[in-house]
C-alpha cells in the first residue's frame, strides 16, 4: 500500500511540474503577442497549488512525518504570500492588507507554512466582501499568523476544520511544530478586526 501511495505522489509531483511548464509557455505568449492571460496563469497556479497541498497532505499524514524547519524571516514569508495572492484578489474586488509585528526570524517549515497561508488567503478571498487581513505577531512566546476576512464567518467554527484538505494539513502542520515542550495549534473563530472568519496558526 505504501508503495502505491509513493507512486501516486510521484505522479502528482510530475503533473505539478507540467503545470509550471504550461505557465511558462503562457507567459512567453503574453510577451510575444502582447495579450493578457493573467487569469489563465492564475488558474494554472491555483491547480499547481492544489497539487502541492495534496503532496503536503501525503507527506504530513504518512507515518513518521517530519518537518524541514529552517530559520525564516516572517516579514519576507508574508510578503511572498501577498505577492502571490494580492493581485488576483484585487481583480475580484478584495483588498489584501497586512499588519506585521514580527521583526524576528522564526524556526518553521517555510514551504509548508507558506503553502498553508496561501491557501488560507485564497479561501478568505472567496468569502470576503472587500477585505482580507494577514497579520503576524508574537504572543506568550508563540508566533501567531492570522488570516481574517470581512465575510459572513464560519457557520460553525468548532467543526470547520473538518471541511477541507487545507485545514486538515494546517492542523497536522501546527501539531508537528514542537519547541520548548509545546506544540503548535490551529484555531478557527469568527469576529476579530474585520468581523468575519479568522484562521489562526499558532507556532511555538
């Protein structure tokens, strides 16, 4: 069974690479012919992101999963999320804002945390009326990464984490971050600065 899962994961990885090739071809066509294919490129990027989350799920849920923890500049990580998501959200009439109060480097799995934040921002953008807010702060010795929106909020925050692969991976990712005897956690609530849903990733 594990061998079969490894083969499927390899196929997903190859498909993701082919999407990046397709994106490069579209970008070249834009430059050559002066056409705007941004939405097509975004669709490819979104599909590649979905495949990345599938691989992340496989990696995190398999037995003996470990993280690739590296010192990470949190402001740079959040800036990358804004660069990846901000333009598309704006085209949908949603403004992506940030409030970054962490100047420190933090030990975390940069690739997986970045992917989780991108997914959270995408989801917030689907339900937001006009604003999504990405914040980073330190509280009680933990790094707090939050994504908020001004939409209707979660119908039931207590069970919302059961509703998607990204949230499942987020819970597992948080739990695998262990430092000073403490584990990370994922919290879903409503309210906050914008009054809608709040996705909070707490990492020790």
